C-alpha cells in the first residue's frame, strides 16, 4: 500500500521541483546519473567477483581483522558497500565463511565507504571531473559490446566510473547555479534540534536513493558551495549511515537466514554507532578539528573535514564493536534460527543451496560443489550399509578382510527408504539450483556446472546400483557354497576398498598421491570383469557354482563395476583442487580404460 | 574488422594462448617432479625388507607411477612441439 502511494508521490514532488527550478532538475539528474553509474560499476565488478575474489577470500577472511581488511579494500576499490554486502551474504550462504567473518567484512565495508568521501572531497570537487567522464563512457560502451566476459566487465567498470563523474559534475553545476537564486543555508537549523532534523533528512534521502554513498556525495557537493552548514552536513552523514541499514534490512526480508542475520548485524552496528555519535557529537567534532589541524587541513575546508568526520565516526564504530563480535554472532544465531535448526525433518534437504548465493556465479558454483559433497557423504553411508559394512570400520585402518566380517546389521537395510530420505531430495535440489545458477554463468562456468551435475548423477546411480547388488550379496555372503561365498565377499572387499580410497582422496592435498590412488582404484576395478579375466569360466567349467549362481555373479560383478566407475568419475570432479595442477591439465593426467589395460598387462 | 577477429588479434598480440600453454607446462612439470620423487620413495621401500603383501602392493604402485611419468612426459613433449 505504502509503495503504491510512495512512488507516485515522489514523481509528483520531483515534477513540481523540475517545474519551479531548472537547477533542481540538474541536481536530480546528477544524482540519477550517479546512481546509474554505481549500478553499472557493480555490474562490472560482478564479472570479476568470481574466481579471484573467492581465492582472495579463502586467504583473507580467516580472522576477524583480515575480514575487516577484505571488506575495506574491496569497498574502496569497488566504491560500493552494497555489492560487498551481497558478496558477504553469498559467501556465508555458500558456506565459504562464517557469520563472524561476514560481520568483519561489513565492518570493513563501512570504513571502505569513507574512501568515497575522501576522493570526492579531495579531487572530485576540485577538478573538472566531467572532462574525464566522456572518454571513459566512450571506451566503456565500446568494450561492453565485446563478447569476451572480461572485456565486457572492464567496459561496465569504465562506463560506471564515467557516469559517476558525470553525475558529480551535474550535481556540482546544479548547486552552483542554485547559489545564485536561492541560499539553502538560510534553512540551516542550529543545536540539538538541527542535529535531529538533519539526521532525519539524511535517513530519508538515503532510503529514497538506496545509497549512503550517493547521499554523502550530494552532501559534500552542497557543502562545497555553501548550500548547507558544516554542522548540518555532519548530521546528514550520520543519517545516511542509519538510512543505509534500513535499505539493507528491507532487502534482506526476501533473503535467507544468513542474509537476515548479517543485515541485522549491520543494522545493530550502524544504529549503535549513530546513537553514540549523536550522544558524543561535541567531543567528536573537537577530535575532527584536532585531526584536521594535525594533518594540515585548513580550518575552513569543510568538505575535507567532513571526510575526516566520516572516517572517524565509522572507525570509532568498528573499534567499539570488535570486542563484542562473538557475542553479536551468538545473539543473532539464537534469535534468528534457520529451518535446519527449527525443524528436524525426516527428509534431509540441501544444506548449502539458497537464493543468496545465486547472485555470484563463483559462490553458486562453490555451493553446488559443497552440496554434491554432502550428497556423497550420504551415499557413502548408504552404500556401506547396503553392503552390510560399518562405515566407521571402512574409515579405520582395519584390514578389509576383517571389515566385511563385522556386519552392520542383522536385518537388510532398506536402501529405497534411505534413497527417498537422503538422496532423492538433495539431488533434485542440486539439479534445480544448477539450472537457476546457469542463467548467470559464462560458457566455461556452464561446462564446469555440467560436470558437477554429472557427478551428482554418478552418486545417485552408484546408490541405485548398490540396491540391485544388495539382494544377492546378502544371499550369497554366507552361502554354503564356499566358491560363490568367496566371490561375493570379494566384491564386498573391493567396494570397501573403493570407499576407503575415495574417502582418502577427499582428504588428500598431495596431487601425486591423488593421481596414484585414483589410478590404483581404476586398475582394481577390472577385477569385476570376471568374463575377461577368466574367473567365471573357471568356476563354471569346474562345476563349482550353479548356472543360477553364475548368472547372478555376472550381473552383480557388473553392478560393482558400475558403482566403482560412478564413484571414481565423481571423485575426479569434486575432489580435485580448483587451483591445482591436475585441474589445470583438464584431466589429461587421469588414466583411461586403455591405460588401465596397459598397466595390467605390464604387471602380469 | 569483426569482433571475433579483433579478439583473436588481441589474444595473439598478448600471447594469451602461449600463456595457457606455458601454465599447462608448468603444471605438468610440477606433477612430474612430485611423481618422480614418489617413485624414488617406492624404490627405496622396495629395497628395504617388506612383507610379500606389501611388496606386491608397492610393485603395483611402482607400475602405475612409471606409467603416469611416461604419460606426463608424452604430454610435455606434445606441449613443447
């Protein structure tokens, strides 16, 4: 309802403003161009926010201070705390970082936004910025039309900067012309009353423009031409800092639990900081004067002094909150509980797939990898129990011959039930999520995504094959015929070895070890080819097993072969380090079936 | 000049294809180094007194490693040609 009234009201107010003042039209156009520039800039950085950011993130957010540094640097470069917040929510959603690190990024981003004020006060208002805007726009647009993803990204960044410059130019020009007709400074309000009024205006302006950065730039421009007083500019800056959290909270209403927790942390942080700043406004202004004098800023250079205030105010907030981050995390996790903690469902669902990670292709990809690993963990357990083997024994150093002797259960494990509860739903979610994520991805990413979808299918197929294998496996594992019993227990030993090896690969970092173990299980997989290796022929010729047993053994060996094939193929996709040498060689070092034959022949 | 041609020209001028090739070469060299050192350690283990089962296991690993080294060297040769 409010939205329905709000938008037309804004249109009417703006239209009236344009009608009575051409200067106001200039300022409003400047703000619009500036905001459009920010959107374009974000679009450009999104192109590069994948692989590079993820790699930097892994190394730079393992401590709170590093997270703050990451938030500061990325915001200073991208000049958008909004995009950094989206990234932080995506990273948490994909399980790449925890809430504490996410909060650290938000703290850093808050300080990072102050660089915008410094750039604007230091250069933007002193040089003819529009002169740089035109070539940037021309080069940028030319690059946007290129097919290559990176060129397109650079194009968006250049165009974004061009629009930011152009927006600032129009705002500046609008305020300069306005000075000749009207003096807004006459509306200045002093004292505590003025402080609250202008904090309120700052909040409203930021909510309307959806950007505190734009509000501060507008305030600086107005301040530079004397249209507002320094004291009121300070109040507007505090208001902008509150307003930005309101937009973040509204945006998080539709997001997942991670987004809600992070935006709540952002809200609490900014509100408390603003409250403290209002309460301690006099000593803070004194400190700003002292710092400004110390670094050589002239007493009447209010724009730079406002940049000092902006920095001091935000750094003060971060310093104030650092000791309480753990408590804040605890508070938010207790207050805002996710589905996973609220309801224990008998049908297990995806852990890492949520809308917040869809925004960035790299985080969407990371989430799918993690979810596929989750699916693998479930499948591992189902296969082990399907073979009537204890999972813990497989993961121990116990001899495989002993592993198969220690049965998991006296009853047959219902694989269908396991499949319905712990595989089917997650697999469906992975496929659905991958389809959604695909629309944001480059052809190379889509290729990688396809490999991940196949890996998930491999896991599902391995579980289905175990179900087929289970019936005879349990029937013959204790059969009175020693020969068939040996064959089926051989299959169990083989699959237990496969599971143990895959688990080892999932924990390995040495690439030579990974290659060796993958090749080894590929070679061992050939043991199931009982037709080619003469096992079946020998058993039938010597009348050691019945025809029925022979048929079952042939079929079940084939299932065991398929399980191995699916699990090895899956491991080659999900357990190979993205930045490692094996990945860089596009699978060239993996051995093929012909290679396996050569190795076996050589060994004979 | 079409966009495709322009990009091809930029790729060629900046030597981006060569960069990809040299990164692959570096990776294969890294892996070969690791595999050779693994081979040496298996050789050493084989020379020491080990049980029959362990010896069979090590011999199999050695066969695989030797095959992988041969495969890696063939890839490197192809990249160098």
